[in-house]
C-alpha cells in the first residue's frame, strides 16, 4: 500500500521577499524530498505549494517559521488543497526577468544592510576595545616602569649579594684560619698537658722522697736530743761530784 499524499497551500507574510527566503524554502523542500513550488506575489507575500506525507509536511511547515536572517515571518496562512501528482520535485517559480533582477539586488541590499547594522554594533564594540586597549597600554607603561624599577632593584640586590658572597668567602677563609689555629692550639695544649702530667709525676716522687727523708731526719734529731739530755745529766752529776770532792778536800 502506497503512502497517502497530502498537499497544502501556504501564504507567508512578513519580510520574505528580496531576503533569500525562497532559496530557504527550496532547500527545505528538497531536503525533505517534497514536491511543490515557491513563488513571490505582487503584494509582497510568498506562496508555497507542498505535497507529501503528513509527517514530512508538518516538519516542513514548522521549519518555515524560523528562517535565517534577515528574513522575518509575520504570519503564515495554511490551507489544505488537492495534490498534484504530476509534480515530482520542489522548485522556485520565477517571475519576470526584471522582477527577478530586482529580487536579487534587493536580497543583496537587505544582506548588506544587515551586515552594516552588525558592523555598526561591532564598530561600537571596537571603540570600546580600543579604549580598553588604550587603558591596557597605559597600564603596560606603568608595568614597564615598575619592571624597570624592579630590574634596577634586582641589580642592586645582585650587587649586594655579590658583596655578601665576598664577605662570606672572607669569613669562610677566616674560619678556616681559626680552625687551623685552634688545631695548633689543641696540639700544643695536648703537649702541655702531657708535660704537666710528667712534671706532676716527678714532683710527686720528689715529695715522697723528701717526706721519707724528713721522717729519717726527725728520728735522728730525736736521738740527738735524747743523747744530749743524757750527756747533760751526766755532766751535771759529774760537776756535783767534783763539788763534793772539792768541799771535802778543803781545810
């Protein structure tokens, strides 16, 4: 069973002539594989005849409502009509040559005005961008001046760092000298400690010898003192005896 063929006659009002609207309708009809035609009317409207299956026709009529700019749809009148089986393709039914030339020039003029309007908006935006660019350029000048200052400061810091590095090298050399001197002092102190240990050891031995000798001297002194006391006592006793003898011998 073949598909059911339906047909619609549409009258489209709005900005639809000299703006490429017929070309848009033609491309839609051919894309959806419909049969029919589109033509301009003297009252400024566009007539469209389309036939095909119901679903495809609905898609076609829905797409007609949103044409590309600068075309604008004000109203669409739709009426069902009898199909024309002899129509096999979708096409544009042109008017007289003069009308078609006017149509072409009008379309170009409409597109030109559209682009001109867009360009006017872009011109305003470009003016804003130019002002912003001028601000950016001024800011860049400020940044360039700041960068020059930072670069000079960096030079100063680099010079100071070079001085600090030189001082650090001097400190490092001095520290190396101090370390060497400390190593020498440590060796000298070690030798001094060793000599002091030997000296203390010798002094200790001498003191021990003196202590021993002192003990012996004390013993000798004690013996001498004891002998001296006994000798004195003997002398006193002898003197006493002599006195007694002398006293007896005297008349």
